[in-house]
C-alpha cells in the first residue's frame, strides 16, 4: 500500500536554502489537496512564500508544527487515500525518519547544483531540473539571476526539463558582456546556450529584460522557439521606470538599493534585508557595475525604452503581467495582438514570485 | 553562491586574485613561502598557519620570506608602497607589532599628510590577533584599538569568510596603509564566498541580526557570540540589532546611531582590554550623539584588564561569551530609572 503514500517535504527555494521555518498550515488533516494548491506557509532566511502541493489526495498527517525550523527535504506532511491504514502511514513515517539525512539526495538538490556551459569563450552558469517533457529555458531580467525562479522551478520541473540560466554579467556567469549588450546580443547567448545543451527547440520564458531577450531570440531563430512566455517583458512600449534602471546600476548604498528593490514588488514586505544583502553582494563583484551600466545604456534612450520588438510570424506567445507593476506598465501587455494575455491582480514586476501559483499554471505546470 | 570555503581560504583567494590582477601586488613575511622546494608537507608552508600556502607556486618571487626582524621588513614594505608597489606584509602576531611602531605610526600613517597629498602608501599589514588559542599572554592580545587611535591608518577586523575576502581585496586596492586583523580562531570558520573578486567598501557596517529592543555593536570573533546571544534572546522576546563594524577606521557612525535612536539601548562587545578600546569609543560616540534616545546606561562586555591567561580555565573565563552578552542585554532591558 505504501506506493499510495505521498509525502510533502520542505522545499528548497534558491541555491543557498538549507532549512525553512513553518509559518502555518493553510489546510487541515482530512482535506483533499489539489495539485498546485497552496498548502503551507514557509519562510527561509531569504524569502517567505506558500508551498504548492505537488500531489493530489487526502492530507492524512501534519508532522511539521507552526514555528518549527526544519532542513530542506524534511517530511512536513503525508498524503494518502482512505484505504491506507494509519499503521501503514506510521510505518512510512518511521522509515522516512530512519533514512533521512539533511542536505543529502533529493531531486531538488540535483537541480540546485550550478553547472556551466562555455559559450563564445564566456562561462554561462545554469541549473537544470526535471528530466521529463519539453525543455523550458528561463531567462531572468536586468540585475536578476536564476534564483528569481525559486518559486517556479520545482513545480515546472514536474512536467518539463527546466533550464534556468544566468545571463552574461549576472549571477555566477562571467561578467563580460557581448558587444551588443541589448536583447539581440543576449539572444545570441541564449541560442548559443541551447546549442551547447543540444536543444533544437525550447519554450522560452523571459522576465523583463529577459522577456525582450526571448523575443529577440524568436526573431533571430523562430523555428527554435516552441512558444514564448513573456513575463512583464521589456521591448513592448516606450514607458519604463528609467530611474530604477539607472539607479540600480549606479548605487552601492544599502538604503538606496532597498528603496529601489521595493518598487519591484506589490507587497514591499517581500524586500527583506537578506534580499537587499544578496543584491549588494552581486553589485560588489568586479565587472558588475560596468555590465549593468552597459545594459542600462542599451535598454534606455533618454528615459524611454530604446527597443520596440514584434512577434515574428509563426511564433505563438503568452504575455503575463502583474497588475501593479511599477517598473514597466501593464498597459504594454496588449501590444502583441496575437498573444494570449493574462493580467494578474495584487502582483508587481516580480509577478512570477508574487503570483507564483498562477504563473506556474499559465506556464503549463 | 553556494560554494563554502574557510576564512583562511578566503584570505588566500583574495591575495591570489589580486596578485593575478595587478603585478604590483607582492607578499612578504616570516615563513610566507616557508620551506619551498622541500619534500611533501614541508613544501611552501605558507605562514605559521598556512594562509599564504600555494602562492609561491603561482607567483614565485612576488612572495618572499623575511628574517625575524619586524622593524626591517615592515619598514621595507612601507617604503615599497611609497615607491609604487602594493605590498601585503604579514606580521605574524599583532603582539609583536611594538618593535615596528615607528614604521607604522610615524612613517606609513603620516606620508600622505606630510607630503601634502602627493604620496600614497598602499601597504597592507596582515596580522593575527585574539585569545582562545591557548597561546598565552604574548600571542593572544587584541590590539586593534591602538591602531584606530592613529590618524592615517585604516583598521579592518573581518568576522566571516565573505567579509575577509572582500575586505582584503579592498585593503589591497586602497591607497592608504591598512592594518588587517585576522582572528586565529576564525581561520577554520566556513561560509559562502563568491568565486569572483569583489571589494567591500570600508566604513560600512553589516547588520547580522535585526531587532528593535537593544543594539549590540561588536566586531571580529565577538560577532558570532553576539549573534548566538541575539538568537537566544529572541526566543525570550528580546529582539536585538547586532551590528558588525567590519572596520573601526573608518567607523560607520550612521548605522550605529540610526540603530540606537530606534532601540534606545546599547551593549558594546569588544575582545580588547577594557580601557581606551572600541567599546569605550562607541559608548562615547553614542553618549554624545544619541543621548536623548537612551533609555538605560550603556553596557560594555569586555575581558578584564589583565594579561590573557595561559591556563585553559582562566582563558575561557577571560574571553567574553554569549552568556555574558545575553546577561548584559537583559540588564539594560530591566533597567528602571
């Protein structure tokens, strides 16, 4: 019967997460869980969010108590149909406890290992997770990195092979940029990445500047894009918060970075000291201020976006936007006439974090 | 960012990356090369605790062993800096610094000022400090406060591997003389450190624990005890800001004052002897500039005014710990006018 028993475990949100705190359950023992349903509030030292169920069925046991701090992979709850007896569940829990070593094994850990591809003499960092289903390439925005997808990767990996990369100048990738630091130049890096990984075609998911990059990749090689998923993309209109773009490149002050980062979210409480610390650490790396300034220059013409991009014929696209986006206005969402448009309430520019469940659903999880 | 290395490896990596980037960076000190060419383990020992291990193989003559003559090689490093090099000199234990005070206090610290800004002295003096290593009174002192007293010197006291690397890179790139304090007990501490080079600006404190009840200002090894205390206290409902100064010259007054103005209570934790130290300096700063905000007397947690004892039991008693810090925090919380 134990093959009918499914577990809910502490997720790994981001490369550095080793443990998480249980802030409270959103469901009770006896409830029927649906896939994608938010079931328990979790907080790491970096971020707080709700864990989505990856399983369907009846919640039979809740093992993690409120305020408890548990390692990644620890058993939080057990889901099983009614025909499984309590004794069998007890045995399952006991066996799990006996075999569980914090920080070891688990599928999530394999996906959180940073790997590198050499593209045009440049080291590009990425993670890959999931080994079933079509390839999904996640492209972060300006000043972001592969960790921006921390609430998406696990869920998406259930039905896709998910690649999350760091663009040049970002994350763990080399900081030297292509000669064209704009979307077209970055698109060549993404296509080179697909070559290196042996991906003939993939779904491209791009956020913000990464959205413009995905669009530019589709223009350069439409046959290699199964579908475009553009999340609050640049390149669809003139308006943008140019003060944010330039300020983020220029500042070294924690206070100023905190003030700027707050504009990324509808809920400013998302901007924790740890989040700002990570931004500061990124900005201190040799080559990063220069890289950001070069991208900002390629992105902006005065206070407006330099580039307006169109959907190439034959490529279908989904556009997802947070209704409360303060960086690029939601009005740009309808610029691509043939695209499917989804505007999500109560979310800002980082909509894939603030409305992770909806975004995951729209991305086909 | 997930890579973890030790405090010692972080300093080594900073030295290696800066030596690779800039050919004017050289390293020198007693045993910094240490037995190069000998068999196996004895090859290139890299200083008394191995911080510079491996650099000789990569950089050859740009790292050199010096005689046991601190006044000579610190003077040579200061002179080389005035002539365009960026030397990193290791003065094994800060306890021995007395024999070259003229080179540091009267020469290196004064050049920029006395030559009207026409000379720079980009020298870094690395040195081990601190108790807890069973090394007795002449190898255990915590003497950073003396250097903060001298205008013209920058004084750096990193507490983590991340800070050690970023502050060392900044120290090497800085055009002023920097005294860089490495706590010998922290050498084996592991932490996340980016592989790429990065510089942490001087005069920018780090807040390692947040809370609105009490401000704990500290540095170096004491940061870890203060954070432990803050975590224990949080469970009892007392929330502490823990400020890691990172550098004491320059000093991030803004972060200290902003915090004390919010909490109204200050505990300063300092591993150096209690008279004329960082604790008294911070206490004076707050008494002068944030007096109106204070709800309780300022508490100082320091060792007693005695030499560091050699007896294990006495040394353990000498060094401040998390329990003493928690006790000091509790006493300022309980203070009634």
